[in-house]
């Protein structure tokens, strides 16, 4: 495609929240704090899942992968956003934008699919407890994670070049705090409907299809829990799934709500905060959700920190 713009030479300008200069320093402090908590929390989850042999199970294998994804997801855009919030320079290099877009598309796609894999794991644990170890054997766990990572990478490998090579006729201002695909497509001065339709097709496969599988899994789980006669048994089954269901609700809820908004100026501002929510707040909350609701993780953390009672 023709490159009639100077973005490849001069990079882009991430508008972000520059229309609210008084808000930028507040956002810098808040986002730096949340990002620090997200990095520490997810790193701790990965560490305990590796070091504690009691957590060498499918559930915690997937949890460690989720924490790794959350680290990559936040790191793909938050450091650049903090730099831009700190001073007047809002630029990002062309190569930096490419890396950011590729990371965002790949890791976001992998997380959608991994949450579906985790829902299937919870279905097997609650609905087929006697066959759980047979169903969720290590080879299957590795294959499921490999499929999730591979699908996310395919999405990024296809959509990133198509998005970046769209002609923008010299436009460099991205109305976002990151190089997000919809914001970059809106800058195009050529017909981008083919790229949008392909992106929509990938969204169905990577976002809506996994969400459908999650809902079906939890439908079976709910039916199985209702058949449990003892209150203690129902409580145990609920605790097994509640953390994952909370994470799914936060992640998918913010994404679905954001993309249902109309394309006016107020929804664009709202979209920035919603993107910030699922890109930073959710990765920060995930370790807290799993540690606060999970005795095994809390016990492993105490052991690693040398405070085991």
C-alpha cells in the first residue's frame, strides 16, 4: 500500500489525556501505583506457582500463564503512557507503535482464549471430579495453552501489518494513549472497510467464541452445583470457580461495554478510561482476587516469604 504519510519517519503523537493537563499528573501517580502493584502481584503469583510443588496442578499452571499475560498486557502500553503523562512530549516512534500494537493484539487475544481454557478446567473439576486428572493431563494443558498463544499471535501477525500499512495522508495524531487498532484505522484516508471486516471476524473467533464457551461451561457448573445436596459441598464448588468468574466478568465486561459505545467524542474519552481499566486495573486486581479467595495461594506466598506458620 502507498505510504503518503510521514509516520514511518517521525512516528506518532499519542493524544491521550493531553486535553486535560491538570488530570495528567493525577493519572501518572495513580497509574504508576497500579502498574507497580500489578507487576509485584503477578510476579509473586508466577513465583509461587513455580516454587511450591503443591501448586503444580492444571489450575495453577493456567493461573501462572494468566499472570504472565497480565504482565505483558500492562507492559505493552503503560510505561510509554507514563512517559507521555510525565512531560509535554507525547510522541512514540513508528517501531514503538508497531511493537505496542502487536503486543496488545497478541496478548489480548491470548488472554481471551486462556480464560476459556480456565473455564473448561473448572468445568472438569466440578462436573467430572473423578476423571479430572485423566481429562486435564499435562500434555492436554500444554496443548491448550499453546493453542491460546498461537491463536493470539496469528491475530497479531495478520492484523498488525494490515493496520500499520494503511495510508494516513500525513496524519500522526492518535486519539488514544496507545497504538490501538480502532484508533489507527480511524486515521486512514483510504477505504479501510476490508481491514475492519477482517478485524471483526477475528473478534468473533477470539472474543465472542471463547466467551460463549465460558458461558456454556459455567451453565454446566451451575447445574452441577445445584445438584450438590450439602451446603459445604456447594460452598466448596463455588469457591473453586468464583475467582475465575470474577476475573472473566471484569475483563469481558469492560471490553464488551467499551465496544458497544457510539463513536462520539464523549464515548472516545470513556473508551480511553475503559481501555485503561482492562489494560491496567484488571491485571492489578487479578492477583488480589486469587490470593484473597484462595487459601492454597496464600499459604504458598507465606511459605515463599518465609512466614509459614
